[in-house]
């Protein structure tokens, strides 16, 4: 993977920058394509899906829908590399992700159904520590702006995360999206326990990400309110 | 991946673990208090005969240090596994073994280093001489990181298993036997006047071997746990 920084590929209207300052940052990858080739996955005895082929290109979002237990989360974990597929492979720019290993991890931001935040740390510490873990260290101010962008006011930034509500914890986890410069976002039910205002903000953020040439795979059973030409639906129940 | 970013990742994980330990001081202090109490019980139970205490001292201190390490193994991965932080850590753009080394280093700093620092004081209770106290500290300094390294394999293997505390003891204690023999042996032989160097060298060899092999074994176990 080359480290070249490309200039922004798509012209954004000016107001867009005012709304989403991070969309100005260019993504540092060349082609950007995530491809699943004849994937098969079973959990225990049950076959969840087989011969699954799907392609996500830059600027588009794959919405994975399906009944509970249809393998949505498993598919996302296969995409992240956490779960090796039983058969088939996941290709990033034509290369198997299990060969790319850390190079691939450096391309993605994964937010699972667990929030991945520490109850004993404050939201601010959670954001800065998880960003620096991910190798995208951010300043305290950057983290504060991200938390505010997702609707967590300043007094909350310094409370221990254990006193927050479910929705607030989810927001802390999702605040990373405002700081991430990674081209591929893998989100597992990002809208769970979010209120409508936060859902709108996250959707806007997703839109900005796609607009600057990013990719996203989102597991959800809600409709994602994004322009239909950018959204590709994959129903695992069918 | 460049070396600098690898050290950054290790530093980041260790700093975060230390910060978390500071927020939960009582948890971290528990294994140290356990060590102090267990070691102090022996003179009370066995009686104040100096010769007897001096004979059993090295063994008691080492067994207590080993059990204290065992008690704290649950903290290495379990909390991170339950709140999803481990998933995030596995997905950092670094080899998984690097993460393991960082977690083990954090574990040792929180539960191993205090044991090493307290050991001369506890050794005095058993009437160990100055020279043997020095050897005791050296043996623990070489031995406790090895205990943490080996323990991490067990801690990763039992992730997500109910009643994992006892299971990890069963898995890990047999592997601790050589460390215990060399560690206690170093102190005993220095008391006997033949010097503890041979045993200390063996402890050093164990440390190097575990540094080399344990991260990979642990990384494989973590991957399996997260599947």
C-alpha cells in the first residue's frame, strides 16, 4: 500500500467543508475496493451464508440487512479480519486481507456492537486512547471537537464513562468517526440506542466520508438515509 | 511497519493500562496485599524458630509470589475482552504479538514489580542474610516477568470461559514449576554458600525463551478467543 497522499478527488461544495471540516482531509490510498469472493460462513452446525460475492467501491456504502442471526455481524467480522472465512476470501484492492494483515488494519476503522470503551476512563480519555491505539493519535482538542460533533457536551467529557447512558456510550464510541482518516469504515449497528438527532449526525458524517471517497460497510436494520446511488443493499435473509 | 510506531503502540497500551490501574487502585493492590499476608502467615504458623524459617523462607516467598501473579492474571485480557477493547486492539496496525508484549509489560509493572520491590522486606521476616536478599530480588526480577509471560498464554486461552480462574491455575501452574525451582533454588544455594549464579542464569534463559515464544502463543490464543 503506498503512503502517497492524494489530493481530494471529488470537489465538495464550500458549505460542506464548513459542516464537516474533516472531509477536507484526503485519503491516502490509491484504488480502494473491498471485495468478497465466494464467502462461506457457518457458526456451529448452522450455515449462515455461502457463495457470497459482493464488491464495495470508493464512495459507496454497503448496507448489510437481514433477520437476527442471519450472519450480519459475522460478515462484518470477516470483513474486519477478526473472523477467518470458512471458505472464500476478502480482497482489499485485489489482495487477500489475511496476507495484508497489519497493512489492512491500517486501512480500516471498526466499531463493533461492543462499544470498546473503558468504564473507568472519561469519554475524552477513551477517544484519545483509542485513537492513539489505532495509530491515529489525536490532540485533546480534536477529541473534544469530535465529542461535541456527536452531541456530547463539554461537562460530560470529564465524567467517568460508567455513569453515561447506553446512547451516550454509543456516541463516545462513534466519536472516533470524526477523527478517523481511514478509508474503510466497518460499523455494526451504529444507530443502536442513538436518538434521532444523533442518528442524523452520524448519517451526515457517513455521507461526508463517502463524499471524500471512502467506503463503508454498515450492518443495520434501519434504513440509512443516504442518497440511493451511494447505497448498496445486501440482504442476508434472502 | 516502522519501529517507532511499534514503540508508540506499546507505550500507548502500557500507559492506558497503568492509568486504568490508577483508577482502580484497590484491584491492583489486592495481589500485593495477598502476597504480604500469605508470607506473614508462615512465621505465625510454623513458629519463630530462626533455622526453620530460614530454610523454608525462599520457597515460601517464591510460592507466594507465584500465587500473587496467578491471582492477577484474570486482569490481563478479561476486562478488555468483555468491553470490546480487545477487538479494537487486535485491529491496530501492528502485529498482534506487539500488543501481547505491551499487555504483559503492563501486567508486570502493576503486579510483578511491587512484588520484587517488597521482597527484601518480606525476606527479613525469615531471617535471610543481606546477600541472599540480593539474590532473592535478582531471582524475582528475572522470574516474575517470565511468570507474567507464561500466565498471559493461559489468560488468553481461557477468555470467554466460565469459571476461568481455576482453569487458568490448572493450565499455568505446571508451567510455573521450573521457574519456582530455579528461583527458590537460587536463594537456597546462595544461603548454602555456593552462590546463586547457576540458577539465576537458568532463570534468565527461561525469561528469554518465554519472551521469544509466549507472545506468539498468546496472540494465537487471543485470535481464537475473538473468532
